[in-house]
C-alpha cells in the first residue's frame, strides 16, 4: 500500500516525520488558534519532560494478534505522516508501540480491547498504535483511556481491501489529564471504517481523526460524543481526504456543555480532490448548551476541487435547551430536572445507542448520567 506524502490542500499544507520541520505553535496559526497552548504542558514546544508512562493492557479477540514492538518495527508509520508538531514529537519520542493484526478473512467474534492507563500527569508520555486489517477481515477495536497522564500519541488504522473495522475510542481520563491524539485510517478498495470517539474526561483533550482512501469503494463513518464541564477544553479536529473516485464519508459529532469555561471545539475538514469523481460526503456537528459561561467553536470546511460529485454538504448548529420542549414535558407532570435529562439523553442517545459493544455503551450512558448529576 503506497503512502501519499504530498501536501493535502490549502488547509493542510505540510506533513513530515521530523519535528524540526514544524514551527513551534504560537496560537495564531489556523490549526492552533482554538487550543490553549499554555495548558499543553510543553507537548507542543519540546519542553515536556518525557519521563511519564501510559501502560497498555491488551485483551485480544480469538484469531487477533496483539504485539508490543520497538520503534524500528517496519509496520509502523506506513499509513500516516504527522501533520503538526505534536504529532511529529509523538512519532520521534515513543519507545514501544502496540501492533494489532487481524489476519486475512478473519472475522473476530469479540472486540479487541486496548486499555491505556496513565500513572502520573506530572511528566509527558508518548505512544504509538497500529491496527492492521488484512483483506476481507472484520473486527472491532476498543481504545479505553483512563488514569492521569500528559500524553501524545499517533494511532494508525490500515483497513485492507474488502475489510471492515469498527473502532471505539473512549477518553475517560482523570480531571488532571492532557491528551493530544492523531487517529488516521487508510482504506483499501471497498473497505469500510466506522469510528466512535467518546470524550468525557480530562482537563484538555484534543483528538484529530482523519481518513484517506487508497482505492475506489471506500466507506468511512465518523461519529463522536462529548460532554464538557466547567474548565474542560475538548477539541475534535477531523479531516476526510477524498483522493480516489467513488468513495463515501459521513461525519456526525454531538456535544453537550455545562458550567463556567467549558469549551468545545469541532473542526471538520473535507477535501475532494480533482481525481475524486463520484464522492458522496456529508458532515454534521451539533452542540447543546446547558448553562451560561460555556463556549462552542464549530467550523465545518469543504474544499471541493471537482464538480463531478454525488453529494457534498455540511451543517453545524449550537444552541440552548429548547424551552418549548421543557415546557411540553413539564406540562405532563415531569419535573424540570428530569425533563432536562430526557432532552440531553435524546440528543446524545442516537449516537450512544449505535456503539456496538454493550459494555462500552452502558459505561458511556452511565458517564453521561453522572455528568448530568453535577
């Protein structure tokens, strides 16, 4: 599988494995203007002391191989070239990586679970994960993050021809944690990729999912749920790069915010290159504001370089709880607090209910209920 290293677009102009190729962010750059750099603890400028540790515990489904390898393993870095300084720093700094391999035509009946646990947020840790689905394989992978950490990592998903990969990434960090992650999927011919990013915990979490297509017929669906409390900064920056004909993508991210200085950022970039005729894409972001004092930044972007598309659209909405909805429920004897809960459950529930692993789905539902209890 070849790796396209050309600049992606006017929105994404540089890729490199070398940290020195990226200037230290100042906050004035488009890709960093919403991120409070002072809260990154040096992950962005090289001052972070790399003495921290995030422990990876694996529970492999039957037929699936999970290995811990050194950074010289030839399978690493084949699907993704870092596109910003933190990602390049993570690539340069990790010492061990986790490689998950689903052999050709294997259908994993159970999810493979990687539990990543931070032990201390005082110093930085760096990581790398590569998930490879060989042709016509099917699997579900869960990435469960918890504990305290200052952590930057890259995750590669290589989905072979005719394969199907479902990924659930749960950011359930302790309140003192910082996590900056890039999650990149490369899809082969007629490959299918579905991801759910659920971000609930942490002080600052910035997750950047991206998708690239190597052959026609690729299909990607990216879903996300987040709940920001007072002082939390939760940021999701998506990129779907349509570079081959007749591929499809769908994006749907939904978030809720409450309490002073809760901040949610969603950036959705979709590029349709000249050669990507027959593209079918749509992206959606919706935010529900529950209290005063919160901030939402939602920016969908479409860069269309060909007129031969099936469909290309985007939408973004941010708003308060609808007083009419609350009044309707209260008129039927439901308390205001319970009415509020019902509206939030309904708003986020459609995406939460689509999480296919019951244990994770229940955990997310319980976490949202706990957020509503605050």
